[in-house]
């Protein structure tokens, strides 16, 4: 893969320039980057530059909510009863509230989920801090000694999506004015620049992979319809 750094565009002509010096040319382009990246365009911390600028179009994207999620992955020697062998989901009031369990012979893979402001506040945390949260949450949830549980931990990794420079977050959510801004983004710029993804989807299943797929399909169909219409006219 390559990193797109600049998009030069005019009606029915697009030049996409990458960090490796390559240029791709097309008549139309679909922008599917997360809302966190769209909100950075034409700012001092932008990762993609548009020429001509589309700052006027995007200035109100701040009214589309975009939050973070921390995903925790922890592989333990199985400390559960031998009777528990099927995948399970657990909800709790602990620091890491949601866990998925999957068993592999004598080990258990636990995947934790923490979203919202609490996830954003953990931006910049290192893996040792996340490890402590894993041990603390699971030990208190199942009444297991922390030291004993730590000895059973074979591998762990935590990912905070707000720290990812290719997303700056995980999922979109509704704010006052979001619907109007999303409706505006769904209108292509002079039939050339299209925006798609879960962040501009309107309807059921918000903030999910399903919404991204639905919206991507709809935008692709809209582009193809426009293309066929123009070809018939010419």
C-alpha cells in the first residue's frame, strides 16, 4: 500500500500523489478515509491535501462525532472451569467493561473493548499501562489473584485507535447537526469527488462495518449511474 498525500482535482480529472512519488490519474475519486482524517484535511495537522482546497466544504465536519476505542487482546493459560469451552461475551462494571472469550485447547484468548471518552483519555499510554488494566479488570471480574493471573498471561497487545495516524479514532456517532453535514458530504463535488464510509452513512447500523459497506455500495452505484448518463449524453 501507499500513503496518499495530495489530491489535485478538477471536473472529471483527478491526480492522486503518494508519499513514494507516484501519481495516479482518474476521472473520479471516492474518498473513504475515516471521519477523523476528513476532519484534519486542510488544517495544520492534515494528512491529505486537496488542491484546490475543499476547506469550506469540510469546516463543519467537526459536528460529526468521532470517538475512540481501545481493543485489548490477552492470551492466557486457561484459568476457567473445564466445563466452559464455548465462546462467550461478558459485560461488567470494571475498568474494561466488555470481553469476548474464545478457547483454544489449554488457553483462552480474551478480547476487551473500551469506548468513548475513557478510550480517548488513554491516548499515549504504553503497553505496560494497558497490561495493568487487563490484569486488574479480569482479576476483579473473576475473583482471581492478580499475581497468579499475571503468571498465566502469555501475550497481550492493546490498540487505541485515537493514536492511529490513519484514522484518529474508531467510530462515528451522531451530534447536533450531524445529519445535515453528512447529507452535504454525500453530494459529489462537480460529479468528480465522492465521499463514502461509515462516517457519512445515514440509516440503520450506524458506526459499523455494515454501514460502511452499505454506503460504499450506494456511492459506487451513484458514480456508475452518473458515468453512464454522461456517456449517453456524449
